[in-house]
């Protein structure tokens, strides 16, 4: 039996995914765990399927890719390891914008081919604000960065 591990807020989505697995003939179930326990077990390689997400508070590839896809990364729950990707990510983190962009394109092509994750979706967010709100832009990942935001008086 395949088990999809998730946290309580992701229960409904996990149940839908498991229903789809069953339609494909896979024997699957959902198990809900508290994050600290699930995180530790997954990093130890004791869980094979984890439903999760990773925000990108700097809105730069280094904030998503380096911790989650570099060998031994603190958020590398897939235990993905590719020496070429590791080097590209290290180099891109300190390269000029143009050089880094090309390195990230190479990383993206490799990740597409190797598929260390099953990419599901990016949720649509509905954002609204007062006309008095200045310097705010909605984030692509649902997180709010308010450092440059103010209210007109």
C-alpha cells in the first residue's frame, strides 16, 4: 500500500490525490501527522510520499531550489542528489543576473527531465487592498512582503 503523508491543513487535497491514485488502480491511503514528526521522519527517509509546499520569501530561485534540491539540503525531503545541479545552484547564487539566469534554465531543464517531485499546482490567490495602500504588490506564492508597504495619509 502506498501512503501519502500530509499535515492536517492539507488533508482535503491529500484525500483527492489518493482518490485519483485509486482510480488508477493503486492501493493508497492518507496519514496525517504533526509537522515536526513528519519532517524528521521524511528527512531520515522513513516516508516515501509527502504532500507539502515551500514558499519563496525572497522571490529568487536560491530561496526555493538550494534548500530543497541540493544534496543534503535542509528541506530536501525527496533526497534528490545530482552533483551537476548542486554545482549550478552554488554558482548561480553568486553569478551575475544574466549568468545566473542561464544556470537556472539548465537547472530547470534537468529537474523537468529527472522529476524529483510531482509538481501539482500554484494556488490562485485573490488579493485586494485600499487605495491608501502604497508600495504593495501581490506575491506569486501567496506570501505577503510588506517591507516597502505603507498607508497614504
